[in-house]
C-alpha cells in the first residue's frame, strides 16, 4: 500500500496509520509538483506555509525538510506579522522598492496627464487618488519584459551558455527557473532589485543549464561567473518579503 494518498484538493498527505507527522509540520500544506527538482518551503501572503514535493519525492522526506527549516519559517512568519496593515495599497507618498532602493511615489509635474515618478523614472497613472499599485506593477512588468531578456542574452554571450528562449512571468514564489531545453523564466520583479541581484539570478539560471542541481559543482560554476553571489543571496533574504516573495 502506498504511504501517501491524494485528498480532494489535489494535495498529498500520509495514508492513515502509516506514520504521524512531526509537530514541526503542523499547519503546513504539502503540494506535489511534477516540475519541481527539489523540496521547497514557501510562505504565502495569506499566511499559508506550503511544502513542495518534487515528482519523485515523498511526504516523509518533505516533513523532514520542513523540520530542518523551522527557523526560516518562524522568521518569515514574524516578518509577515510585522508588515503594517494597509501596506498593500500604494498612494502618493508611499515608499516602494525600485531599482534596489526604497523610493517615494511622487507626483510628476510633467504634462497634463496624471503621472508619478520613482526617482528618475516617470509613469502614467489614471489618477492620483486611489491605489496606484496595480498600474505601477503593470508598468514594472512591461519594463521587465524588455530589460530582463536583453540582459539574459548579454550574460549568455559572456558565459558561453546557450539559451533557447527567455520568458518573463509573474512568479509568486521564485525569482527564476530554467528547463533542460534551454528556456529561462524570470520574475518581472527583478527590475525592482539592485543590478547585482538581478545579474546573480540570471547567472544562477544560466549555470543551471550546465548543472541541473545545487551540487558543489554547480555552486563552483556560480562562483566563477558571479563572485558576489553571497551578497546577492543576503540581499534577497533581507528584502524579498518587501515584494511578497
């Protein structure tokens, strides 16, 4: 008999009587992903902790993985609880992450149509009142679809790694991903990060096209092309929650 069963919601859980989940996994939802290569733990905006199980993984191993990352989960939940209520709404005067800096949304005194500026960048908005976030994030996504593929092709040429296609998506739990066929997918929110973080994520995915794992060999390749990757990882851990990741 299988040690796990699928419930009505498509999630996986231990079969009755097989084993009891450790306390560390209480409140964690387990999801199997046929595309995942590794176990992964994320915290959604609604406070739900999700453990992703790769295609050949098991719930038992996922529980062990969660137990090993309880400190990370506690810190992520604490950051989420500290986030001020109403912070999801962007208005004039709100500070948002843009190009790696917390930048104030200001009214732009240019032309007759409503426009706002973030540092030197100017964006058109429907009006100055109400929530500016949907409009500005749509602008950010359009910038990402132009800038991120261009930079990926540049770094592909520098590293000599062949890339077939670059896509930019609205990924909610990761900065980037790649497939064995040479496609790299990037999160448009990378335009909000500093350039060295953006480049690190691209280098990371490029090196995965040589090593489809996180082995010591993979990290040696990352070190070779991006010696500052550790600082980029630190920045992501400190600031990723500002963008909901």
